[in-house]
C-alpha cells in the first residue's frame, strides 16, 4: 500500500517503521511519472515495506525538512532515521536493491 502524505505529523509517525521508502515527487515531473509505477509495484510486492509518497508542491514543510532540492528523490528510513538517499530516476532492479527487496 502506498501512503500519500501531506501532513508532517502523519509523516513522522509513518517513518518510525522498520522498512520505509519515501518518494518525494511532483505531478509535473517527467522522471517522477516514470518512477511512480515502479514504486507502486514495489509496494504491492513487498507488504512489509511502508511506502510514502510526498508531493513536494503540497508538502513543502516535509520536503524542506529533508533538503529536497531535486526530484524524484527517494529516502529509505529505518525506525525514523534516514539510511540512504537516491536522487533521480532509477530502474526497477536498482530500486529493489535500494530497499533490499526481492
């Protein structure tokens, strides 16, 4: 399941999980649109992974808190702490490796 989040309180609660992928995107961003179906599929195939999508235009406070200056940006969290970050489009195999998925 993919969680679309605009509220910082909800975001802060969701990132406390063990395996959390956050996709910072914008609706007008071409590479973001190419990445979106891969992120959706990853969420479906990995029910133990919490996936959060943050539209940077609708959640500026969250984007600013993580210094998002380019999109798409993916951040992998574990127990509320950012573990790794990827900027720009990445193919499906790289996305799976990024989150440690099969």
